[in-house]
C-alpha cells in the first residue's frame, strides 16, 4: 500500500526536486563578473533569478494538469531552442558591451562623452589603445569615456538577456524531466498490459 502511494506521487516529487535544484543552482552559481560594476545590479540580478524560478514553478503546476507527452515534447524543444538563441545573444552582447579590467568585465556604453579619452590617447601616443587595453587608459571607470545613460542601457540589456537564459533553462529542465516521467509511465503501462 505505501509503495503504490509512493508511485502515485513520484512524478510530483521528481518535478518538485527538479524545480528546487534549479532554484538552488541559480543562487549557488555565481553571477557574471560584470554585475559587480554597479551596486544595484547584484540585487536586481538575484531578484530576476528569483522571478524566473517562480515562473518555472508555474510550469510544474501546469504539468500536474496536463499529461500529454506531445505537448511536453514540444515545450522541451521550444525551451531548448529559445535558450540557445538567448544564450547566443547574451554571449555576443557580453563580448560587445563589456571590457576586461583587473580580472573583471566592466560594462561599457555605446555613446562616448564629449572629451573622448581615447582620442586624447591617440593624439599623445599616435595610436588608439587595443580593445582589451581601453579600461587601463580610463583606470577602470567607464563613465570617463561613455555616457552614464548608455552604460545603464547596456547593463539592463545584459540583465534581461541573463534573466531569459535562467528562465528558459529552468523551463527546459522541468519540461524535459516531465517528458521523461510521462514516457516512463506510458511504456510501463504498455508493458503491464502485455
């Protein structure tokens, strides 16, 4: 009797533990180094991860109602495709919108300030600094070269892309685990009937 009852709640236990693992994994995995370039970014990133995890939790509630393996196959494929696309966008945006400085990536802007320090460097030295050396010229402070508004825009864009990376990866993990559970139930029932 207890064994059959445990089998009945096995799906819920598995999905709940998957969700808990995705929650703790998101908080244990360190945030990217670019978040340290602003005090508010760390809080906003952790809050974004929390919201993504809550939204993934609603997927678990949906899984208790919907038992169609086709739907979960489609959701798994959609989530993994969305995750790959968003992760690629995040990767390229991170490369374009950050510069290295003392083992950290600092978010830069798109719009230069009026007295461009790199032009002054070019006039005094005869060449522009390499991309990976630009932060050394401005001593790690991006506001010396780029407008604050453009730096904030890039920071928000990186946070949004990272939020969607967490959301789609958690959605994929939950939907794929649910798909495996449904297939196991389906083929176990077929074997029992034979």
